[in-house]
C-alpha cells in the first residue's frame, strides 16, 4: 500500500474527525474509504454515460437505416 499526505482545512478536518469518531474508525480509514468510494463513483458514472451514449447512437443509426431504406425504395 502507498502512503500520501492530504491537506485539509480546520473545518473539514473537524468534520472528518467527528464522523470517524462517530463511526468508530480511524481518520485515515475514513479518508481512504471516502476516496475509494469517490473514485468508484466516477468510474461508475463514466461507464453509465458511455452506455447511454452508445444506446442513443444505436437508436439514431437504426432510424437512419430505416430512412435510407425508405428513400431507396422510393427511388426505384
């Protein structure tokens, strides 16, 4: 495991301390777990966004195919 330094202002550190004590865990554990949850959230949102964009593009491609087929039939 790697080690890093996190700089927090007094207010945020007080909030971290409060929640860590309330949960009965070390401040470092709270910061580590919060960072992990944040990163997982970003990755999940990115994945969902890619899926949604892919779905929209597929729908538009299907519509375009139907329009092209319609125009091809009319041009005969």
